[in-house]
C-alpha cells in the first residue's frame, strides 16, 4: 500500500497499524527530519462530501489542545484522495498489548488512569468528547508516559451524514457508555465511563461485559450490574463503581474529580503501608483462641435447660435485631438463600454477641490484621467451627438449678414461629425476584427494539446515499447484518439485505454484458456475501467463468458509448449531492439518468443511480410534507409513478399526503 501513497513533505517508512477507517505509517517529516506517525484516512470516507471540511476543522481544533497525555498533532491536510494527520510517534506500544500480557500492576493502573483523567479534563473543558476511549487508543512514550490518541477523529466521523445518523451509535461496544448505546447527546462523563471499563480491564485482564454480538454487549452496558473486582483489589471498587455508574449524574463530574478520588485511595493505602494489592481484613474466626478444655468453654445453645431463662430475658431484643436484619436482606432481594437453619444460626450469633457483651467475666477476641508490607501473605485458615464459641469463666452462682425457671418448650416454639415467618418472607422474596426478572427482561426487550429501530434508520439513510456495501463497517448492509446478529429472522433486515443483493446482481449482469470483468467480479462477490443462495448467483458465476476463459474486448463503439453514459451518470450524482437538495436537483439528476440510458442502456452503474434517485424522491416528499405543501409532495409522487419508480416508502408517504390534505384545506378556509 505504501507505494501507492505519496504525501508531499513525508517519506513513508513502514506501516504501523490499520483499522477500519485509517492506516498509520511510520514516516519521516522532511522539513524537520523527525519520525512521525502519519495517519491516513480511508478514501472511502470521501463518499461524504462534507467529510473534508469537517475533518480539517476538527483536526485543527485538536491540534490546539495541549496536555502531556494528549498526542500532539504536527500537521493536517489533504492530498487527494487522502486526508492525513501527522502526530508524535509513540514507540512504547499501546495499552492493549500490555493487558494481553496479563493483569496490570496497580501502580501502572493508577499512573495511567490519573494521566488520562488529566487529559480528558483539559479536553472536556474545551468542549471535546473523545467518544472512543479504549486500550488501543492509549499509547506510551519511551519513558512510559501514557498518551491518549485519536482525539477528534471519532467526532469527525460522528457528524458524517454518510456514516451515521442522529441517534446512531459511535464507539467500541466493549467500552461504550449507556448514553452512547442509547444514542443520546454525550458529555465528558461518557468518556469517564469508558475509562472505568478500561481500568477494570487493566486490573482483571478482561472487559466486564462479553457476549456473542456487539449489540448484546451494548445491552449489557444498559442493564447488567458491573461485575465486582477480585477481593484483593477491593480498595479500587468504590472508584470503579462511581466511574461506571449507569446514571451519568452519579459519576464523577470531571476528570479532575476522578483523579483526585484515585489519589485519595492511594494516600489511604500508603497510610496502611499497602502500596500494591490491598489485603483483605483477616476474619475474626481466624484469630479466636483455641478452646483449652471443657471447663473453660460453654457451647452456646448446647443446653436449652441451662440457658433458657437468659434466652427468655433477651428474646425481645433478639427478635428486634432479627427483624431489622430480615427487612434489610429482603430489601436487597437477598433472602432466597436464607433458610430456616440460616435464621436459627443468625439468632444463635445474636444470642452469643448479646450474652458476651452483657457478661462481665466473658472475653471476646476481635481484631483485623493488615500486613506491614505489600507482599501478599499466604493465608492459614482454621477449620470453621460448627457453632460460635465464647470463652468464659463459669460462675456457679449464675447457673440456675436444673429446670429452675426454665421453659425450653416455649423457647423452641418461639424459634419455630420465627422459622415459619422466615419461610413466608422467603416466599415473598422469591416472588419479588421473579417480578424483578420479568421487569428486567421487558427492559432488555425494549432497549433491544430501540437499538433495532436506530439501526434500521441508519441502514435506510446509508441506502439513500448509495452506501449499499461500502464503506466497510458503515454501509446499509453492515447495519442490516448487525440487526440479524441478535435478531436472526428480523423481516426488515432480511428484506433489506435481499434488496441490496438484487441490486448488485443486476449491476453484475450488466458488467458481464459489456465485458467489464473487474467490475463484474467485484459485484458477484458482493452478491455471494449478501445472499449465498441468491437465485441469479449461479448464472452470474458461470458468466464470469466464461468471460475469464474467453475474454472479449469491448468494441470501439461500445467503449465510447459506455464512457459517455458514465459521464452522464457522474453528472447525475453531482446534482444529487447539491446542497440544499430540492426538486430541481432531482429533476436534473433524472434527466442525466435518461441521457445515460440513451447512450448505453446496459451501463453497469445505472441500477445504483436509479435507486439513489428514487430515494431522493422520498427525501423531497418528506420535506414537502414538513413544509405542509401537500400539492408539491403529490406532484413529486406523480412524477415517480409516471416513471414507474414508485417504492414502498413512497406509497406510505402518498397515503400520509392524502390523509393530510383535507386537514390542510380546512385550515386554509
């Protein structure tokens, strides 16, 4: 590819990387004799006539954003058919490469996150939203400084009519914010959400949401809770939770706020002498002294006869504690795992705690341990006792005589009643969980349907401007395929792909007729990819084989006619791209189509032009309806019908015009 690209002032050395919309080369900027990263945008973007102006404007704005962690832009320009950016060359690789080698050390996570937060804070204060924060866009200098790249590119693409529509998704699904998925207006907090996903991936080695399709991942960002970090990383959990809150109002307001919060976590960790992985607190049960013998230990509830009176004296307090605990658990929908025995165990612990606190001679050991150094310490976990124990010096004066004032049956009955109440609460909790699950499924279906409608709108707009199968990743066919990836039998998406396949098949047939082997081969490949079982595919492939075996040269007369037809076709497209687009432009484009047909009716590019003109009719009719000009709309529909270029969309618009006409007439009176 390098031999085909010549950018004045640069010597291209080698390719550094390639994406769907651009290729990055290592180049020498001749004026300064320095190495630069030369990003060259795909020529396919030129299908949008406003891209050049928008790209240059956005790139120049980004060049004026100065921060140590934002890649500096040296130069921006156009060398037809290429648009290019010259930037600092960053030889330290990208963050994705480091993540693929394993979980990042927390020190790198902190340094990288604070640096990128600072970069985002500067950009957001200037009104810029990055829109595509991901590990591949975070590169490193030789000294290890993290640098954010691709500022402004996503924004330039986002505003392109040929690449997206208002409300369409722009970004990488694994790192999208909920508002990106919804297609609503973005602010800086969207970038902070994406950065939170990147931080999670750095800490764990994987993104939090994974699925079989990009749309499924997007839906997870909308409704699934953020997975928790491993226990040894729990110190970072509040920071990640706030960065990735579903409601952007609950996130940090600015990158500066996020960086300050992370610094506070680090200061707290340093005070605890923990500079790397945060150790979890040691469980109290690990520090309890081992029983020295039966004379020093009383097993709680081991004998209801001996402690019955004391249980009855504190039973109201225990019930109050248990009631509060049960209500909190129920509110969190966590009760299904608490059975009757779990309830009894909870009461047992409550009894032990209450009796231990009220007993002057009892001693309960409680402690937490924090290692003085950051190196992880192997845990030695003692076997968990079947019942909690309390070390206690027995006082004979406190032990009542056998059976004195004791009513074990009443105590057991009270516990059984509590067990029954717990079972009822458990049933309610299960019912509530079922309701919540049903509600979540309804939300997921609604969100999925909203996404489908946005994708359909994007597909229709791409089709209207002739982006049937290209540019790759942003064509009408791509949008239809996205829908089918999570709704395999969707009728509109299936019909849309079939319509594009039919169009490409007709173009291929014409290309074969005029012996244009290169065009025919490309079009036949499109048909095979769009609809492998297309009824015309076999005949087209046979025709292609025949043309390759016995090449036929176009006659001079035929070649001249095709050249003239193509000139008229190009004129028609220029009329269609006029701004503002109006009925006069559509009429002129239609006239050029007729001229092209007169020169060569089998010109391969005529079917696509016809589809484009038909789509323009719909665009004009919608504009006339918005302007309440029913007569103008009907005139355009009649013209389409006369040419036999009516579409299903025009049929629907005609019905809308007829329904609106009486109301307009009444208003005129």
